[in-house]
């Protein structure tokens, strides 16, 4: 079962499975930040109002807006 990164709770992790069909605006930017297919991500923090979220990927922390996170499909628990 795949969900978007936006739906992953704080403290949970997953593996990037791809991008949503309408994610062309963010795809190139997210790829340049290291969010490629198969990489492991962990949601570490979330701002009080829910935007942005902080994820741990490839040994560094990265903050993403909710709409950017919604364009990433992840397999939870990986």
C-alpha cells in the first residue's frame, strides 16, 4: 500500500516509490534534493500548523511544504 509523504506521521519512515501524476512542477526539484526512487525517508518533525514538515533523507534533514510532500509516493514502513 502506497501513500503520499504528506500522509506519513512523525516518527514513521518509508521508501520513495515514485511521484504522483500531476507532480511535474516539483519533480525536478525533489530529484535534485536526493528524493529518488528507492531512497529511505523518515518524517522527523512537523510545524505547529502542519506546514512544513521535516524529513531525514540520505543523512541530512530537509524541510518540505505539504504540497511538495503530497507529490511523493512512499511505501510506509520500509
